[in-house]
C-alpha cells in the first residue's frame, strides 16, 4: 500500500539537499572566503540542520573541496561543449573560441572566479587542492591549445606559458571585481561593452604572434 504524504512542503531528496548546501556554501565562500564563513551560516542559508553538513561532506573542509571539484568539472564540461564543433578550424581560431567560452562561463557564473581567487594566495592545504583540482588542469588545457596556435605563427612566440596563466587569472580577476571596476571605468556595467573590452584586452592581445 502506498503511504500518503501529509500536508506541508514536499521533503527534499538527498540530492536536492546536497545541492542546496553546496549552492549556499559556494556563495558564502566566494563572497567572504573560507575562514570568514561558518557552517551555521551555510546551514541557515540552505535551511537545513548544521549537523547535516558534517554528515554529507565530513565538515567544512570537505564541503569546500567538494565545491572546488564540482566547479572544475562544470567548467571543463562547458569548455568541452563549446568546442565540440571546432575540430576542423585553425588552431588560433580554436584557442580564441575557448578563451571566449571561458570568459562567457565566468560572466554567467561569477561565483567561480571569486572562488578561484579567494584562496589561491593562501599557503595551505586549500591552496594545493585548488591548484591541483582547478588551476593546473585549466592551465594545461589552455596551454595545449596555445601551443597549437603558436605553431601557426611565422616566428617564435615568447612567454607562452606566462601568457596563458595571465589570461586565466586576469579574466577571473576582472570578472570577480566587476562591481568595483565599474566605479573606475565607463560602461563596465553594460554586459556587451564589458565582454567586448575583455575580448580586446585579454584575447586579442594574448593571440599576438610575437
């Protein structure tokens, strides 16, 4: 016999609850940083008992690591999806397409660049985890594309690894600090103008054959 549900809101599934916790934690970590965020704040935002976080994620560190890992997976899935129809294109075009997709993803998910930047300069286990899970794979992905693009240039392309790293962190930093930048630069609040400025300063200059 099927048990009838009583009145009130439907109970969340385990998946829904974990997603609610992760969403609340991502916003808190991206906005305030790891150290300044408490589990009670996350639990309150997610409307769950604080003990459930330890049960699901093993504590604050486990929750943070889970968010970083999932953010990396989501980003690479988006890049892969954006590149599906570019295999036949020249390498420089493919690199430009990937760079634009990276910027577009950050504009659509501004918590990601904030998360990327919040703990990257901290000498801790979190820094190593962030480097291994997100930063290094992302750097390798773009460096492989950049090497192929550089091979199409007539002369030598200098400082390629530095260019790749600079693009990744400059894009993340600019998107993460967009609100502050809008107080200094005209039209930053306009999405199209902001995206055009990012493409001109970060993509076009990064693709130079010199």
